[in-house]
């Protein structure tokens, strides 16, 4: 069964909320990791749902997510 981008983004938001508000550190880390996985799945789903032709692999999604994460880190460092 393939997941829709909307479902993936909803799950990502739930996990991000847990990562912020969970009282136990290890559970926050697990939730943050889960959020990253859901974000990657959402990118794959968005690509699939867009109807584009071509190959978009999980590796492509991981690389894209890594670049986005690095950009977010740079923004946080600039504002700190």
C-alpha cells in the first residue's frame, strides 16, 4: 500500500510535535528520527502524485532531505 503525501505530512507533524514535547530524551530522539523518515516518504509520495515521468528514488529523497536539513542548520546558526 502506498501512502499519500497528506498522510505522510500528517505523520511527520505528529512526530515533530512528539520530538518537541516528549519528556523523555530517548523518545524525543526516536520521534525526531521518525519525522525525518515520514518527510522522506512524503517527498516520494509528492513526486509520485505529481505525475512526473522519470525515476525518483529513496536515495534522491534522502539527499534532498539532507540538503534541506543542512540549510535549516545554517539558518539556525545565523539567527543564534
